[in-house]
């Protein structure tokens, strides 16, 4: 984490937890708007004359649609078509950045570096180069509009303002991420803090869950093909771009296979949120594997957690899915963008 940024947060109400993450005290309720430090997100910077061509052969999405005014969701897969990481891709200055959890950034950096060979490409772990903050709530556009006159209105759109960029994140309520060098973000944070309630970044992850946006963590790397986490439904996969690592498996599933598992939004009564990769169970399942797995989960109230779960479609329709073989049942619902026919 950027040392200057960490010191600034610690001078306020932040604390460092056992994993080295900055945490803010839990608020009794989330006021409007909510301001969050997003330092748990890392960055991989890819540059050089061949950067776009290099990534085009590694990522599930089409880099030709990436512009200075639009970000995209994407993933990097194994040769077997399983996601090793997923992330948001954006252009900032002369570089292309991949934003994903810090816990997953190191492995992605090492893997992409393996494929550079003779290409004119640089790959760097740039997690401490820029600082990221988030603002969410119905009033968030009104608070940011005076600071960013061309505030993005469309999901995944990005606007550039000097040293800062602001991204419109999909979902409800309105949500924005601002990214930039620490010297530019500190005064912005201080100004927004006077008009907002600072909350822990777990709330940002909860909003991702409610929006049906999956996150691959080290615990779930190499577990899901993109379609199992609905990546094709949130514009995270291109089926016309051509070859990339794992493309044959992903395309075969789309055109020739039958998807047996997909991702749902769920709720469960539990004191602690289940961990990514935790097994799900259904008595109606005939699979030799687990019925499904937790993608991500966060506490949303007393003894109540919300989560994203990849589940067998047949088991989900039976409404008989629970944590483990004897844990509490899950209440499943379709993600807000729905499922294709």
C-alpha cells in the first residue's frame, strides 16, 4: 500500500488489520453518500509498443473496444479455459492497467511476465503507484458533479480530469471509482469526507455482490470457466476477437456445450461470511463434485450475509442449496442483469 496514503488514512479513523489491510470502523448504517478507500485493489501496468497486441492474446475481452472513455471487464484463463484472474481494464496515460484484488495481483503479474518473450512490452506491479477511492449512493453524482463536470453516466465509462480518472461502476446505487496519484487524491478525499460517511471497503465488495460482479481470488483461481460466473453477461468475454489463452474451451462451451452451473446472488443466515471457494451442497445434486462454490460473500446485517454463488442450475431451481452438507440454506435469486434465454 502506498505509504503516504496509508499514513494519511491512519491519521483519521482507520486501523490496520491482521492482514495488513486498512479498515474503518463499521457504521451503524450506510449513509448517502458512502466514501471508501479501495487500497485492497491492486494494479498491473502493461506498456510498450506491443501492449495491446500482447494483451489481445491473453485476455477474454477484445482490447480493440478499449478506449480512453470506456473501461472493460475481462479475465485471464488457463489453457483449460478456467479463470486464473479477472479484472477491470482501463487506459490511463500511456499504459493499460488491470485492476484486481491485491491478493491476486502478484500471481497475475508473474504469469503475464512469462509470456512477454521478445515482444516490446513491459509488465509491472503498479499497485502502489496510484490510489483508488470509491463513492456510492443516490447523492454520489450530485457530490461529484461540481468536481468532475463530465461525470460518466454509462456503466464502465471513464472520464479523465488532469491527473485523475473517474469510472462509473455498474449497479445500484450510483457508484464511482476515482483513481490517481496520491498527491491528487488526498485533497479530493478530504473534501469528499466532509460531505460523506467514510465506511469500510467491505461495503464496496457488498455492492459488487448485489450488482452480480464476480471476483476471482487466489482461493478460486483455476476453478471457474468465465460463463460459470456470468462473465459473458456483463460484457467480460468476446466471442469474435480471435485466439487467446483458453479460448477454445470458452468458445466450445458457448456454442457446443451445455452450461450446468451459473452464478446467482444469494443470502444466508450466518454470523460470519463464508469464504471464496467454500463448497455448497444440495441433496438433489447428482454431481460427483460439489453442487457449487462461494464466489464472494460479505456481512450485510446481524447474522445475515449476502454472497455470489456458482451453483448447479438444476439444484438452484430446487431451492435446496446450503453451505456444506449440513449448513444453513441459501436463498438464491437471479443477478440484476438476468440470464439469457
